[in-house]
């Protein structure tokens, strides 16, 4: 009926059975962008250490660790590493999130959730001074796996 991984031939949703798949070293990288006024970006850039960007970084890391609680059919994964980097450009905050694990299934959802929640946190921190902000272009940029 469908090629969707979480839908069976009868149309029912299910969690994918990865029990027979061997553990692999897996890594995924996702990006997101929060478009904003140049003045908003300058304000964020000028904040001292411990600022809104660090809050967004920690939020992204925490969110990656809870992906299976947010996305109903995701497998809970033992994450070995999560890295979230935020770069303030002239009119945006660029976010890159990487997640790594050794498991029988990939970590792309964890990377995407980390980038998304970091972007939402930037939005939340700056919404009082910029009503025109937009979260854009959340996407997967890399997905790798190798035998262990």
C-alpha cells in the first residue's frame, strides 16, 4: 500500500522493528535558521557569555535526548554525543546540530529535533524585540553509518 516506514500494508501505523539490524556507528547533522532583523541579531551577538544562545544550545541538546518522547514512533536511542552550534549572522541565527549513537537505527530525528528546539528557543528569547522573526529551512544535511 505504501513505502512509508511506519505504515504497514493495511494502513496501520507501527514502530519499525529494528531487532534484527546490527548496531552501527551512526551520525546525523541537521540545520535550521532563525531569520530576524539585523538589529535583533546584533543584540544577540552582543550578549555576554551565559546568554540566549547558550540557553538555545542547551535546549537543543536536551531535546535530542528526549526525541522518543516527542515523536511517537521513534526508538529511544543511547546517544553518545550531541553537539549544537549557533552562529549569529547579520540577519539570522544559523544552527547546526549533530547527533551520534551506536544503534540499529539512525539519529536523524534527534539531530532535527535538536536544531528545531534550538531555533524555537532563540525565537522565544528574542520575540519581545522582533515580531517578524521566522524559523526557516530545518533540514537534514548529513546522515552516515559505519560498522562497529
